[in-house]
C-alpha cells in the first residue's frame, strides 16, 4: 500500500501484562500455567464514571480505558477520526443475549446486551464520551481487523482528510468462545507454562486478548514513540511467495533486510502456525535478532497491535526486554523493526516501524 | 484534477428480487417484499412481518452456483450471489491485470448458523465446520475465494451504515492509488438474534412500516446483499466499458449522542450529508432526490427529517424511503439503497415511499407519494445511519452516455 510515514504520538495498552502505564516497559512480566492469558485490569473507575462502568462489558471498558490513556498520553482532546479493529467484537454481550434467548425460551429479553453487542460499540462509545462527531469506523476482518484500521488511518493522514487519528484494536475472550475455538484446534486444550510455550508441541496457541490504542499523526508530535513507514497485507499466500513479498515490501520503502534492526514475529506456540515463521526466518532472517510477543499477550485476531505497541516501546526506550528476544544478540542501536504476523495462515501482515 | 470514481457493475438480492432485473421490476410494480416469515425459524416472533429473500437455504446454493455443501452460512451465500452478479456485470475477469479489492460489510449475519448450532458448538464436534462461519470475515473470504479476488480484502461493521461505509472506503482506496477497482457492498441475512434484539428494543412494526408518516410504528427487518463495482478513471479507460454513474460524494460522521437513539436535531445525519455535498462540489440545490434512511421509527424519521430541513432549507428535493419495499436490510441497507438510488439515475424515475398517508407534525415536507417520471435526475443522495451514531451519506451522479 502506498503511504506517507505517520507518527505514533501516544499509546494506551490494556493487555495480559501491566502495560497501561507508559512510563514502565515490561520491567515485570507475568507468566503462568494456562492456555488463556487474561487482561490485567487497571482501575477502570479512573477512566469511566462509576455508574457506567457497572453496565459495561469487559471489552468496552478495556477499549475506552486504552483509548483514554492514549489520548492523555499524546495531549490530544479531540482526534480527527476514531478507527478501530476487532476480530470478534463484543462477544460477551453477544453470548449473553444469545444464551438468554435460547435458555429462557425467547421470553423476557432485555435489550441492553443486544445494544452493546454490535462490533462498533467501542468506537462509538469513545466518540460519545468525547462528543466527537468526526469520522468513525470499525473493521472486523479476522487477522486484518487492526491492519485495515491502520491502513484507513494511513490514507486519512496521507490525504490530509485527518491530522490525528485515534487508532485502536479490541478483542476479548470468554470461556464459551475459548471452548468453541478449542474444537477447531486454534487453542491448546491443556495449560502450558507460558514462558516455555515453544517447548510444548501440542496443537493450538494460547488464547489472549487486549485493547491497544495509538494516536497517529501526519506530523511529529512533542513525543514520538515511532514512525510507521509501511504496511502490507496479503491473503492466503502461496508459502513460496512470502519471502519475495517481504523483500519487495522493504524495497518499496527504500530498504533492504540489512536496514532492519530486528524482526518481531507472531510466533504463538502452535507448531503448524509457527512453521510459516520458521521458513521465513531460515530464508531471510537467519542473521537477524528475532523477537516474539504472543507468550505475553496470547493469540487473538488483533494481536498484531500488541506487536506494534511492543515495537514502539522498544524503539523509544532503545531496549529489548529479555523475554522478547528469541534469537540473536541485542544490537546497540535499534533503528527499525519489521513486524510480521499471520492469523491462521489466512491473513498475513507486515508493518515497518522506525525510531524518530 | 481530482480523480473520478465510476460505478460499472451492480448486483443485488433482497426480498423484492434475486437479481437486479427482478429488483427493478418489483420497484416499478411498487411491490413489497415484506410479509409473513417463511424461511427463518423465528419461534415466538413468527408473526412479525419481515422481508425475506424468497429462497430456501438450498436454493441459495443454486443461485450462488455451487453445490449444496457444509460450512456455508446463508449470509455468505447471499453475499456470493450479489457479489457475483456485480462482478460479472462489470466484466472484471476481462482485464485480469488490474488491482482488485473486495470490501464487504456485515454485522449479525454470521449469527445465522451459530444460533442454530450454538449448543452443538458448546457440547460436541458435530457442527465444527460451521464455527468459522460466525465471524464477520467469513462471508467476505468466501466471496473473495469464489471470485478470485486477492489484492485487498476487508470487512466493515458500523451497524446499519456498514455497506455505505464499504462503498466510501472503496472510493478512497482507489483515490489513494491502492486499488484500480473494488467490489464494495454488504450482506446480512435475517437471524433470530437480531429479530429478537430489535423486538426487545420495541422498534419493530407489526404491520408494513410507514416511514415519514405521523402514525409510523417502527421497522420491518429485511435481508439481502448488494454490491457495486467501483473503478478508477484509468481502469475504465483501459477496459472501455460502460459507465453506470459516478460516485461523487461521501460523508461519514458520528452522532455521539446515544448508542441506539438518534439526536432530536439529527446532528450526525446533518454532518454526514453536509460532508458528502461539500466533497462532491455540488450545491444542495443540485440534489434531485434523497433516498432516506427512513426506518419508520419514531426517532429516526424526526431526526433525519430535521437534518434534511436544516441542510436543504426551502429547497428540499423529493425524499422517499424504500425500506417498505426491501425491509431494513441492516448492514446491507447502504448498498441496497445505493443501488436503488443508481436505478433512479438510470431509469430517470423516483419511486414513492409506500404506505404514507398522514404527514408528520414535526416536519415541513412530505415524502414522495406517487412515482415521479417527469423530472430530470442528475444527482441522488443515499443515507444510511447505524447504531452507535455511525452515519453515512453517499451521492451518485449521472454520467452522460
């Protein structure tokens, strides 16, 4: 996709790690023995009025809190657009309305969970809180959900339609959804020690969730975490074509593999899934420091947004947390990071970010 | 020189027809698709009138041109039927070298197999093949796989404005130079889930709806899918193909008032329409027809009506809601009504707002009551508003042949 670089001037991340305070960067990492990494909850009442907090499902709270943290971080009170991505949307409210309908023989249904079940609830609730009448969009395409929101942001900032965009992702996991997706082998049935995730050869990833927000701007701000130089998405690629796709992607940004300081990959502990990354690593990045992140946030449709958050924090702090580095040695200077993620080998994405 | 976006293909399936020709025929005969539920297992709500696509699940496979097989939702099949019609209409396969994208929209459509098999999903492996049909991307990827579209795909969900937003994203990606042509629209099948949801909100009319009528009483839900093919000027030049019309304006605004209700003054609707008019470079007086969102709820029609009055002042063009024909096809409504609006340009007619009898006390204008055939129609506006205050307006303009 064609783009002018854009700048990340604010972050807000609710994840299974304590990531909502931008003055800390993974100094403490929590591991466990589980097949589902649940988000750590900040005190939501700091971000949302008490009577509203009680009525909201987790994903809405996570999204609003992450959005607000991000806006405060970048000193932005009114973004020119709010654009989010979500894989399954407000699945807890959806399940609630569906199970009420089925279990109560269709009687005595109240509309609250139905109202909050639509995928655009988080974007529109943030707009409601800010009284923001500007462009408002929600993308819902599996492993392209966040990338589509990012692409739309890139187009808006590049064309001058917007100067600032509140860009975000939200996904929540529920016990029912986890059980259902385990049937497809997407998630592991047994708990694993998450720091030793790659030693476990059982089928499936560990499930995760999160809400990551970015204030992106067409011009540098007072604080710049990183610059996004390029984005590409591709669907169901022929495995043989992936290395070429990546080198062409770098070439379009005037870069080669040598210019990349580090590669972050969406390795998730599912052997079949990770083979795709192994092949690419062997063919292109055997000499590169390689990082991963899904042992920290789990696997979900918008997990690549955690990857973008991580890359941004690595670049501004010029530090790679021990647990992130999977292979290779730390280079003293980190200039640019390539993030390569795929969701079930259907939706592949590349993001190139640089230090400012 | 601003680049132009042309429409070169249309495909549609709703309660008033399985394709474009049948849709047109129903419109000319002022025929509604709304009636008793025949295909949806609606339980206690079986007496609520809806506009169903007049096909069984098996017949949908036939129309989509694939053998009856497991792993498909009605939502995906409807999308495949309409997208294929648009794709063939625009003769996309004739010029394979161009970058082609698919931007589709849906919200609750994926629920259609899920609500049938939810207990199986929880308790046994018998319906695993349907688990993946739940998410919004499933119908999009099924359509892309059938049509061989690979260059870009995404799915949008902004509730009832979803497919109007798919159309404007398509236009913006062409303008940005990312794609040469886009199949853009949406699909939404009726589900028990949203029938009961809208019923719990108490906004469903138990009769055929009466948009912009003083005695309006709510929505009739509908189902369907509709897709447009949008192309860049360069792409059309290369193919030399027939141009149906031009997409000249689009606007997206958020009402930021309430999760489901519209504001009394229709600020979101006003801003969406104003942005679309401003972008088109037209004057409000140039708009010859408004295909209103016009759901028939007490709330929408006041809010939208006031927004129209505010923007158009004393020069309000003919306004009608065509939801009494197709029902409210929710995520597919934006593209459905975009196509009806384009048919107004192509046929040079304006179809009336069915079931209107008593003017609304709160509004100064009346909807179109009789078919209009003697008016030159150059520019039409189509409105789509959704839960969350996600409001979108599109403008299509006639292109001289």
